[in-house]
């Protein structure tokens, strides 16, 4: 009556919520929302409830409502999902189907989030237990029963298509999406999609002997956020890794691929410059009430004083943790949220390992974050839908790509993104760790900026690279988080997939396939606020800043105009040396084992003393955090 009153007297349309109204809407009326249709729904509801019993109405309802995909009615749903008649369903299967009508597109086991179907089933069983239909023991037994689905129909770009459908259902509702005859134009490049699917499947098959079971890839145009391809698994129909799960929206540990965000924050806040030396020595960080945190490098070695350009390029862990200590964890978490990371919440949940991948992220979020670097600081959300029309041809929504291009929020200034992008495309800056001829070099496209990431426990392996025209994220690993073998690293695993996909998409870009205005190679553009200067190759200071080193060997580097050089303390001083090793002496070493010597030194940004012509000490520098 409330709905009728508002419809007739206040000219407002209000959705009906009774089971009978849902039956009428789904089976007898069109999806359009008009006063005439609402009045017909009201009258028909009264008629149906007069003629039929509640049991009959329930039976009709269960045989009419959508259950996701192409299934309408419990019988069709039973056949679609389990290949059997409804009367032959197990309790586990029946409970799963009972939970679907609330949001069939969202909860469908063949939808964009198949894991939600199981979650919904457990919700249904919990309610059944609360209402006394099953005992706690029965409920647990049913939850553990194996669900064996039929094979869903063959789809093109299945993870992408289901993501699109999920978005449409969220905006327009399941009924209109399933029955409304919508016509949808998307951002998908089907040829590129099929190429990416083949590359992911082929490489994962090669890596099977290294215990790699799955892979994923995402390709976008950073300036507009258009998703050109989405490969959510090695094969949507794979059963060994549950290929229906879309890894692009799953939470995974990013490894070192998160480091550029950490360095970008430090550059922005002028904590460091690209030439700032960072102490890559044995280091332990002491946090009150916690065991010391002593990070290790991927190669197990220490590299002494490493300037920030080479520390990031070679992806050294210890310098990255030092940079996070300078930034502060809370500050970094808040910055990462602005950069598009949606999975980090309370900063108190994280430690200094966060910069090494200690916080889970979604591949889609990393695409957004790295897109900011590609867009010179503009955050452009990922999009998949360009136009939607109804069955009559009426346009429900349409995206003008020229209007949305680089229209997002500015998160960083172009000067900061230039420094990050230039470091990540500098092959010399990463050559020590990755070699000069790795898969991070795309043939014919030296302008590409790229970062890898491998978690310490070898559960996730990433490569993310971009230009202003295209961005590619690739991942390999296992759905169950089981570790891969040591043969998978920053220069294997995800990087061969990334290399071939990146070349394919950039070749298409250069042909003007996506936009005729895309002109050749998109090198990182030097903004007005960036200048180049020669600095001391060892210290990173301007020659004039370095005590006693006016004639030091120099190297060229880029800087913010108002923050040139490293400006760190350097020179020569008397230091205590361990007689047995020639390295800096540990403070607790007996005096008879030490001697005073004069050596060139520098103090890094955390105050760690580095002897520049001594062996690197094996004992750990101790740093109190927070600083």
C-alpha cells in the first residue's frame, strides 16, 4: 500500500518487495519503470494472491526467478550448474542455489566472483541452523561437501565479460541485465585478448615443472583507463587452479613491485633524491615491543653505499626498507590509498616489510597506481564499458573518451613521476641485478618503464611496465598460495609474458590502431621543474658540497629544481676498524681487536656510517623505528 500511495499521490516509483510482486515483475511485466507499469503490478499482485495459495505462488516464483547466467527457475539452475534434475540435488547443492536469487549475477558460481557463491551458501546454511532446520554438526558436514559444477558455456574473454556483466548488474539490476536486451560496447581488443590468453597459458605450461600453476595479465590505456585485455587465469575452464577465479581482482602480495610508490613518496616529500646514497649493509630495525626486523636482499649480498636510482632499479630490499623508515609507515599507507591501493586499511596492521610486499594488493589496483606514473601524476580509473543501449536503441550511458582522457584527480606532480619513470626505464640502473639483456627490455621499445616483484617466499611473481600509451601487468603463482621454485625470479616467470604482450600492444599503438594521434615512442617527458646536474659518482653530492672532493668523478642525474644533489655528510675521519676483517668494528668488540684508522666515509639518511674503502661489515647496523 505504501508503494501504491507514493506512486499514485506523490508520483514516486517505489520498488515492491513481496515475493508475489517479484513474481509479477519477473514473469508478466517489462523491466521499465513507469507509473502505468507500477499500477498494473499492484493490480496483478492482488489478483494472483486471491487466486493462488502461498505454496503455489512460491512454486511459481522458484520456477521463474533468475539464478544467474542463463538459468531461470530452479530446474534450469540445477541443470546449468550441476547437470541434474532439481529433485536430485544434494543438500550442499540446494543450499548454494537457494542463495543465488538475492543477487544472481553477483553470486553465480559462473560469474565474475565465483568464490562468492560458496560464501553465500554458507550464509544460507547458517540461517538454516539458526532457524532449526539443520544442526551445527549437519551444517559443518554440508559445508565440507564437494561441489562439482558442470562446464559452463564457452565464452570469449570470460573474465572480462563477467566483470562487465557484474558492473551492469550493479548499476541496472539483474532483471534488466538478464532480460532487458541491453547492447553493450566495451573497451576490449579481442585480438589482443586472444594473444594475451595464449601467452599466459603457454608460459604457465612451461613453468609447470617449477610448481607454477596459474598466471594472469591486464592491459590498459593509462590516459583513459580503458581495459584492452583481461586474462584472469591461465584458462577459465581449468580445474586444477579453479580458472574461474579472476586473479586480477584477487588479493596477492606484490613483492618489490610496490617499491616505486615508496620511492615516489620520498621524492615528493624531498626525503631523498635519485642520487642519495642509501646504506645497503646488514641492518636491523628495532620497534618497541617487537623482535628486530632484519631484511635481506634477494641475492643475499650487501652492496654498500647505493644511490637511490640504482637501489630502486636493482630492487635492493635493504635500501627500500630504509626509505620506508624515512617516510613512515602511516604516511606511506595513506599515500598508497591515494595511489589506488584499496586493500590497505589500518596502518597499525603493517610493519617495515610493507615495502617488500608485506601488504596484499589487487593487480587491478597496481594497474591504477602505475597508471599514475604513466599519466604524469593523473589517476585514471579503469573502465570497460563505452556505451549501453536498451532493446529499443535508447542510450542509457555513453563514455566520450576525449572528454575523460587525463580527466582524473592529480595525485603527484609530473616532476615526481618523471623521476620514477626515468629510473624504471634506465637499463643501466638495473643491470647489476637483472643483466643488460633481460626480458625487461622490449625489442624496439626502449622507452618502456618496468618493475618486477617476487615475494620472499616465492608465492607471487610480477612484472608491471608502461609508457604513456599502454600499461601491462602480468602475474604468475598459485591460487592456493603454495610456493614456486627458486627458478622463478624477477627475470623469469611473469616477465617473458609481459615482454611479449607489451611488444604486441606497443606495435599496435605505433600503427595508430587505438588512436591516430599516438605518435611513435612515448618517452618519459622532462617537466619544467626537473633539471639535470653532474654529481659525485660515489657520494651523490654536487662537487661543491663534497668536503675535500672538489675533483671527484661525476655522473649525470635528474633532480627536482629545488632539491639538487644528495646533500649528505662526507669526508675523511678516524674510525674504529676490526683488525681481523678490516671492516668497521662492532661497538661491543674488545678493544684489543680494534684499531683507529682514517678512512673516507659518508653518513646515509638514517645516520648509518659507511666506510667507503673498507670491506662491508657483517654485523648489523641498528636503527630505532620510528625515527
